[in-house]
């Protein structure tokens, strides 16, 4: 089982150009942010390490997990995206997941896995 290792950082950045790009291309700012944060995190090898069953492992890539809010049940649920190749495909998959799980009463689109490196994006902190 993975040992809880955390690293948190809060940085103010100007997202004016990113917001404009998302509006111009009709893409989700949240999905665009998930793609860019994941791409950045995966470029730093030291952020891809974890302890599993007392062994140090380096993930080939980290998988973003993030929350979404169900307006009807007023509950948050967790989702994740794998295989993030470009921001447009991330936007398509993100919108597909949100639609698919819009009425969920469960917590995720699957179970957490020690077979992949996951990292959590907290939108309340991020935006």
C-alpha cells in the first residue's frame, strides 16, 4: 500500500491568457488546468516517487485525480483521467466523464490503485 506522501504548494499566477484561450476554443478551464498541471508535475522526477510495501518506486507518470460536484445530491465525487496526450483530448475526456458521472451517488469512476501514481488536484485551492 502506498505511504501517504504529500507536497503542497500555493502560487498566484496570472491565468488571463489561459482563460481567454479556453473561452476562444470552448474548452473547460478546469480540464485545461488539469492537463497543464499534470504535464508540469510529470516533468519533475522527484515528484513521481512513492513508497509501496516498503519499496521506493518511481512512477512513469502521475495520474490526476480531481473532484466534481453533484448539484442534485450536493456531494463531491472523485474522478481521474489517464493518458493525457494533449489539452483537447483531455477536455473531451473530462466532459465525457462529467456527463457520465453527473448523477452518481458513488465516490469515483473506479477504485484507487497502487498500480499507478495518483495525485490530487484541489480546485478550491487551485482557483
